[in-house]
C-alpha cells in the first residue's frame, strides 16, 4: 500500500535481512543490534555492533564487509568492551554507538551509552582504526543517551545531538544540541526538536538515529520516535531537515514516520516492534542511503532509500 505522500515507498528492506544475527557471531552471544556504521578509507563498510552477552551486558564489536550486506568479518572478541574497573560508568555495559568521521582531525568519533548504576550517560571515544580507542569518557551525565556528532564544526565548535531524560517529562524526551571547542567540554545546550504529544507516533521519546547527514538542502536528521501503547512501545523512524549554517533552525519536519516495524524480524524478538537505526552510509556515486538498524533488539537489518527522495519528501510534505 502506498500512502498519499509516497513515504511508504522511500525505504526498501534488503532482501538478505536480517544481515547479522547471533548465529553469525564467532563467539557465544545473546543478540546483536543497534550498530553504528561508517565507510572505511578502503571502501569497506564497518559496523560497530551492540552485542548483548548472555549476562545481559552489552559490548561493541566491529564487523567489516565489502558490499555492506554480506560476508561480514567479525572481530573474534569485543572491540570496545566495558572496563568497569577503570571506567565505573561502564559497569552495566556500553551500548548503541554512533560513528562520525571527523576529517579535520583524521579520526572517527564514537559516541555511545555508558550504562551503570548511575544511569545511562553519553560517552565519547576516538579512534583511527577501530582497534584501539581513546576514551574521553562521560561527556554528558545521566540520564542521557542517543548522542551523535556532526561531521564538521558549526562555526568554530564541534556540535553534538543528544537526548536528556528529565524526570519531569514523564517518559518523553527531546533532541538537544551542545557545542564544544575540544570534544571534551560541552555547553550552550539547546533543545532543537521536541517529541509531539497525544496520539502522535513520536509522542513518547525521540532521539537521533544515525549522525546528521549533510545534504544540499540541509542537515538531514533521521530520528527514532516512540509511541507508548497498552501493549508496549513501538519504535519508528522519522525525519527532519535543519539549516546547514545553523542546525538549531528547523527547515522541515515530516509528519509521517518513514519506516517502522512490519516484518517478523522487526516485530518479534527480545523487544518486539522496534526499528532502531544507529548508523547510515551514503554511496556518493548512486546517491543511495544505507540505513542500518537493530530489529526487535535481536538482529541487524538494512534498508535503503535514495537520499534525494528523502529530502524531496521533507520539502514537499514536511512542515
Ligand atoms: C531504547 C534503547 C535502545 C533499544 C530500545 C528498545 O531505550 O535502549 O537500545 O533498542 O530502547 O528496547
């Protein structure tokens, strides 16, 4: 079925979905989902996959593939695992990475959730090779998660999106932006996109999905939105365009979600009815956006869309 706006046609699920599941893993795990993604200098796609072990604690493991779909080479042990003795903020694991290539300093920034009895916090690490990492540790304190850096400075400062969870918001949460001169110290916090209310699909929490994607029309924000229902939460994906010079300024936000749980692997799993993208890559020659998402907190899946079609949809139907 195609809706009037045509948004249902924007994303196509990969025929090989799920592209990664526990049985592909070189060591025993429970689930693999919510991976950050980037293109390496050699053209391969790297996923930094959240792996939940059989205690319930998550770590991040790198998987590399030439076509970004098949023949994944998966590290034989956790690539970035919790080290609670040195970093107590990782007591209950590290989760949901987002990877941003920072050309200016020739490094990748990895934002992730450091989870402990203090609550979920935003942590940041840098790497050049996804073998060794420099932990900058917690950059925004609990409760806060879903953080992703912009790939270039805004003015003269780095910028990061994130989602604090104030108790007064009673289960909903908004997307904020913060700025830093050095990646370590973050300030000038401002709310830039709020969750809607009532019956809306994104009336619960919203959070950035992959890092912002630069397009000629503006910064494309793909974000997840939660609807709380009597049967549990439904996690879907929507989009907004922000001004290139000033990403605090909203150009357009789509009313309808672009992508949500429909298939069995999205509806059934450890946490059903969840499509949760943390990474995307763009193939410059074809203009295709590859959206990598965790499905039902159990497996990794891929959906593709023409990047132009997504921005056209927002410019045509967004508000
Ligand atoms: C969110 C995050 C995600 C998870 C989702 C659904 O709060 O913790 O890691 O995929 O819930 O369980």
